[in-house]
């Protein structure tokens, strides 16, 4: 439709609003010409659905006209607003600024074990970068429906997690994110299970096994991990490998994926 209008009027610029039959999913398309002779049609689009999309909502609000402007705003001014709202470069710049702000904020709160890196500033910075990289990929999986959105909703998680049992305030990171990273995405769907609780000669058979669920004591519902993680696909890659390892019989904790009481207080995220 837009291309046909452009053929009839190469100077055309405008905003199109499209929805599905149920009017639950919307697409906003900003159309304008590009080049000195308006030789190319440039389309910028945003999708808004039933899931909350903060960036799209903020951008659409930018083109809103208040009562005081209704009689005075010009078509040119309105077009400028449309162009700014749909400016991909501006959105990208804003995203990286917010990501940078979050990174420096997180550094003031986290604490990772010093088994490998003794410099606190460097150690925490490297681990937060690992976390951000993993989270960005997880968010992409959520957006395409491969990871349930419930994992990111506090109210829903409060029905299955006892946040008060984790003294460092890291219940979400440990019970949800670490189990998601290391014991879900890194493990075939039919092999996922909690670590064995029994010990033999003082040692658990799943000691340093990073491919099993942990933190059972933080869950309110038995086997709820199957509901949370059961349909998430297996990804055979290195991004979600746990970085903990043994060196000369000594455990070296980086990610600190451990529910041993001796290690629980060593990780704060």
C-alpha cells in the first residue's frame, strides 16, 4: 500500500497504523523519502503487542499532540516528531546509554568470588560483562517465544520462590538465572534434573557437576522447575558454560554455581 502511494506521489511522507483482526498487535510505520531527489522510500516500523514494550511505547508518545498544540502545530513540525520517534540511530544510542548506566550501577551491588581474580574491581567488571552478554541473548530468546516471560515477572516468581531464604538478596540470580544458564540451556531437554542430595564418603556425586539444577531450598513448589524450564530448548554453545573448575583438587569459583552453604555467601548479584 505504501509503495503504491509512493508511486503516485514521490514526495509522500506519513504514518501508517496497522493492526491484526483482534486489534491486539499493532504496527506503526513511518514512511518518508530519502535522497536529494526523493529517489528512495525509507520505512521505519515499531511493533506493539500484548506484551509491554517500553521503547515502542515511549517512542509513540513522542508523536502525541496535547490540547495546547492541536491548533498551532504545523505539518512540518509533526513530521519532524515522527522522524525523531522512528529514528533507529537515536533508539540505538539510547539503548547503549541505558546499558552503560545499568552496568555501572550493577558494579556497586555485585560481589563475585576471588578464587581466580584478586582485583575486586576487575573481577566484578568481567563477571558483570558475562552476565550482560548472557542476559541479552536470553532476552532475545524470550522475544521469539523460546523462553517464558514468567521468568522476568516478579509477581509470578513470588508464587514459586522464597526470596527471604537467600541472605545475600540473590535468590533470583541463583535459582532462576543460574539454573537457566547452566542447567537448562546447556542440557538436553530430557536430561534436566536436580542434583542428587545423598552423599557418599562425605561428598555429593554431583560435586562440581554444573549440568544439574541447584537451590531446591529456594523453591516453594516441588518440581516447579519443570514448569519453568521444561520447554526451553537446548543450545549447544559456550555462552552458558559454567566457568567454575577444579585445579589440583581445589574448587575455583568464578560463576559460583553452588548451593553449598560455604559458597552461598560468596556470591552476591
